[in-house]
């Protein structure tokens, strides 16, 4: 593990700076420039001057993620009016993104004016829509949100069924037989969020089914990795994506597994510990998290993005909470990289998204999805 960040008792100076930036700078700016008040929805991205990019299609996934972010800010007391933005965007998402072409399910993306830009139905968008609505429900327990959460999982069962096999298809294209771990990870996140928001056992049953799929098929005990792609029988797919992992997704699964463990009183130690260790040992160097690593521990994607740092930070916090030693310096390592390299650029309330292996920027806008 190449995380030399100093002694265990080191003061979290970067934590103070990152939190102050989030609460005092980023939230107010994105509530202003990042929210389209004429259409009551969030902008997909800002340009490097901090202005909205109106031409970018607005993905359901981004609307839902921003709903969660501002709902969280409201519940934490970080920003006055954040809850109103979350609720307004949730109402807009239901009105526009569900059955936008008179067919059930959440469409992938709309134009800024509300026309359908991508009518495909994928499990990823369904997962995030359900997730965002669970957080909106926590801010404003409108029964419409709960009803739409149920309808989303019903849609998955009816239209993205894996035909008697566990899990769901990744898209509504019948020719696509690939099974992906990523949307299932976010469906777990949505199920847990809804269980916490509503207390309804159906959502915990959904979570437990995904955990069972993860433990039986997704996690590869022999290599300690979670591949990205599988075939229709949940065997690692042929090619690179079936024999490689994203350290950021390892981190994400760690804190989701720990959250599930808290809610279900079921041990996840053998999975969470291995995922965290593999990600740190093979996927992190000098405070950067690589895009992708092969099962042979050789880096196959040497770029690095901002979101895996955030997931690594959450994973370290989750491991610290269950008593795992050495997590504070790892958290400080990730916070320091965020502080120095990613946030507050190219404008004060912005962030840089993705660097390639040579340290050059790959993205020339600031994505709200982060």
C-alpha cells in the first residue's frame, strides 16, 4: 500500500478546508448557476468560466444525484433553501423524465427544453432516479415519491428482467446480454436509501437480493476483485472488462456494504476488507486513484478522476467506524489530493474531473455529476 500520509494522530487540516469549500462556496454557487430556475431542474454541466452549458442533454441520473446532494445539504443544515431546490427538481423529474415518450420507465436524457434526447431505459438511470426520490422523500414525505420508488423497481422487474436469472439486464436492448455490476451497485444504494426513508421491508428484501448476487457471483474470491462486466450467467465476461476492476467502484462497494451491514445486522467483513485492501494496494499511488487495474494487479487505465477520491474517502470513513486501523492517514491522503489538485478550479466553486496518465485534462467542462 502506497499511502504514506504521516502518523495516525495527524490533524485533518484538509478536511476543514474541503468542508468549508463545499458548504461555503460550492453549494451556494451551484444552487445559483447550477440550477435552472426557469425549468426547475439542474444544469448538466458548467463551462470553465462557471456558466451553464445549455446545449448539454440533461440526464436523469444527474438530476437524481443533484436532488440527493441538495436534500442531504438541507438535512445536514448546510444551506438554507437546499431542500426547496431538491423538491422542485424531484417534481420536475417525475413530470418530465418518467414516461416522457408515453412508455413506462425513466428515459436516459432530455434536452434543456424537455424534449426526449435519449429514450433508452437502462438500469443505471432507474437506480439513480429511485435513489434521488428517496432523499426527496426524507425532506418532504410526499407519497408520490414513495409510489414512484415502488414503480421504478416494478419497471425493472417487468422490463429489464434477466429472464429467470438473478439481477437485471443493463438496458432495454434485447441484444445486449452483458450484465454490469455498476447499476446493481446503485440499485443497492437506492434500495438502502428507500429502506432508511420508509422502513418498508420490500426495499431491504431488494438490497438482500443484490447482496446475495454480489457474494455468489460478482465478487471474485480468488483474486479479491470485483470485475465490471459479466455474461448473462454472471460469469466474468470475456475481454478486459471481465478481468479488471475500478478501484473507485471497490471503494464504493465498501461503504455500501458497511451501510447494509449496519441496517441488516449481517457481517460483510470478508468482502469489504478485501475490496478495500485490493483497491489501496493496486489502485492508489501518491494520493491518486487509477481508473482501472487488471486482475493481475497491472494498471490498465492510468488516468485518474475526482469521484474515486470521494469514494475512497467514504470507504476509509466507513472502515474507521468499524474499528479498522490506519484509516485516518488514508483519509487525509485523499482529502489532500482533492484539496490540492481538483477542487476550486478552474473557478472557485468548480472542480477538475479527469486527468490522463500524463497529467493532462481529459474533460473541458465541470460536470454536475461529480
